[in-house]
C-alpha cells in the first residue's frame, strides 16, 4: 500500500451507478493531487438489483411518498456499503481512525430535474453508514444541487476541472455508466458538463432481455459487433429524434427514459431481426448520441477525449464513437491522466466530501445551472 503523505487528507468515496451492478469504494489521499491508497468493490446481489431497477422505473414520487420497500432497500443498501468499507478497513488496519469522512453518492432511484417540482432520490441511509463504520458520512449531493437552482447532475465536472484541466490542451472527459455524462474542458471557455443520453443502460438491458438475465452486459461489445445495426436504422433514427437529444445545455437524464423492452415490443413484428442486431442497434444509439454531442458542443480542431466508467471497456462501442467524430481527435482512457477509469466517480465523491467539510462551494453553474454552493449534508 502506498504510504500516505498526510493522514489528515484521507477520504473514502463510494458510488453505485445507474446500472446497479456493484458498489465501488476508494480510499484516496487528496491534496493538490490524488493518491489512491486502495480500492475495492462489492457486487450488488441479484435480488437487490432487481428491486433497485423496479423502483427506478416507477413514476410515483417515491421521495414524497416513500414505500416500505424503498425504506428497507435503503437500509439494506447502506449495510452493504458499510460492509464494503469495513472490509477495506479490516484489510488495511493502519487506516483505522485516519479516514476523515466518507463521501457516499448512494444509489439513484429517481431523477426528475425538469418537472414543476424537481427532485432527485438516492437511497443508502447515510446515518446508518456513519453508525456502522464509525466514520462521518457526507451524502445527498444531488439534492443540494437542486436546492440551489440546479438540475442535480452531473456533479463530476467540478472534479474533472480540478484534476484534469489543462491550460494548453482541449480536453473532454466522458463517463460511460448507465447514463453517459460529458465534461468539456477547453481553455478560455466555461467548464460545461451534461448528460448526453444512454451509456450502458440500453445495451445492458438488451443483453439481459435476450439472455433472460444470464448475462448482464456485452463484454467488450462482442455481441454488438456480430450484429448489423443498419437493419434497425429506422429504430435508431426514431430514438435519436427525441426532443432530449436536440435540446441545449444544461441537461440531465435518467434511465427511466430508456427502456429496451418498450422499444423491442414496439418494433419486434416489423421485421425479423436477430438478437445480435438488436444489441448492435442499442450500441449504435449510444455511440451516436455521444458523438453527436461531441460534434455539437466540442467542435474544435484538436481535442483530447478521455474515457472512464464501465463503458470505457466496450471496445466496439468506442470504435463506433470514433467512426462518428473528427479523425484528428485523440481517444484514450483517464489512466493517461493518472487515474484508473473505473475509480473516477468514486474519487469524485471522496473529493466532494473533503470540500463539504471545508465548507467549500462547488461551481457547477454551467453544468447544472446551480449557483456555487456547498453540496451534501453531514451525518455523524
């Protein structure tokens, strides 16, 4: 384990993305730079994942009218998060009593940022995490952003700006989780972040649908590569013609708006398509939605594109994105910037925890519309 320079700067960040596959945790020393001490993840049990996704597809305001199932799920999720954190601390005994705080994003269940009374809902009972780990826990970051006039997400642009910005290079950071978010870091321009649309959600859903949940994702894009997305060009055009893809910034999305089963049921009788064709088409929708926003909002001659998140491992998806963008643009992973692409988001919430304890204001004005503000509540 790397030796920490200053134990006063040790934080834990935890995150579960909209795909609800696992909870990631990272112990990081945060000063001017980031020093990853250790990391670990824990798989979300199949039954819990099913509960999460079922609740995520409900349109009832679960924040205003929380069901018993939601409350119990939040407690179970907190216990699982605590189990992961405590496992890290047991394996690294010299970290005990040195962690200043946990930054817990929790699991997003609902995210409705543009309705009359906007709200966002993440489960994970931070009070229970603080109690079972003995560590101060910071949470409810998205809600704080909405309360200060924002749309609640993405929150990562502030972190990307802090650690990935270059005065001499045009950069973009793309996190491909269940939803894709993009951060534009171009010198002499505002730092802008937004959700471009689907990330892994439609691809994962199609794989799960056809495999009857025996497979959870398209490893490396191998299934999509075998299919012919051009056969479903009509479907691709229809999905990408939705208002969201044509709207300006800021904008934020939720997986409730991308449901593969609904798409499949609508078009399954139109023509005979193979399962591989369908997965390929969902991959193409994702690739085009990302590429279209890059071309629209990041139209500069030289651009460095840094990928992170689970989708960065999908080689076929990345190849399709490259086919739709400027060939001069360089596409690589955030490890080129010194940070594991699978840990970027967890590190974000560790950093947000540090900022909250310091009463630092997070500027996401050009990403979410919120006024610079302190994000998150402190649970002891």
